[in-house]
C-alpha cells in the first residue's frame, strides 16, 4: 500500500527531450519527465514480440519514490490487478483478472500488512474496474466492470464478501480485439462511476 506522508505540488525535474529522453529502467526514478515526439522515434521496422521475464525482487530492493512518500508491500499474492480501490473504511478492493475475482484486503491500523484476504466476488470475467456508490462514508453498492459488462453487488461498510448475487447493469460489451488478443480498458473514477479510457 502506498502511504502518503506529505504531498507537494511542486513540479518534478526538468523535461528531457530528444536523445536525452531515452533511457532504461536503470535511469527511472522520481523527478525526470520525458517528452518523446514521433520525430524522436526510430523508423518502423519489423515488429518484435517477447514476453517479459519475471525475476525475484533482490533483497532490500525498494521502489524509488519522491520525498515525502513511502511504499510498503501489502501482499505478495500472485495477481494481475488492473485496479485497486480503497473502500471508505480502508479495505482494499483488488480486481484479480488472473482468477476472475475481486478480493478484499483488510489492513490493520498503522500497518501495511493484510490481516485478511477474502474473495468478495468470484465468477467474474476479467474484472478491471471497481467503484463504490454513492460516494461518501456509507456506499450501498460496489460496481464491478468486467470485460463483457458491468455488475453491482449490495454493500455495507466492512463487508468482506458479497451478500447476494450480482445485478447485471450492462450486458454484452464486446472486447476490443488487437492482434487476436482481447484487451480490456483501464478505468478512472468519475464521481463514483466507472468510465473506460
């Protein structure tokens, strides 16, 4: 979970342009911004495809974050979460596209470690969006966007499991097909409503 200790509105670093904007993960850190224009890119050639290789995290390695921010690992469960939403009571709702479920992680006060990891809803289809409605401390619904539609579950603060069957709100959204692979959208909260980007 990301803990914000202090937030500053100051701009981070200068904008790197042209050749200076190129770099690798070795160069990544908070601050630098990179501006690449179409003219900066190499000519289009034969595409190459490859899978990223997952490697163990080195002992003591931590993400670099701006001053005033801190990062701690909440869970090491193997999930592919496209979205994590915080419920008003502090529980973390995690979309799990790997197992077509939404998990709830309960974090102890003053800690970053999950004391509970429960499946809130399963039998979903590549869930990618989560929103609470109405906004505020006592939402009555959890909306979950799947790759083929939107469902909602009744909710009261502190629920670790859905208490009823899903109510289908939107049905039959066809997946966007690129290169033969179905892709699903990212979400941005907009007044508590799921919106594709």
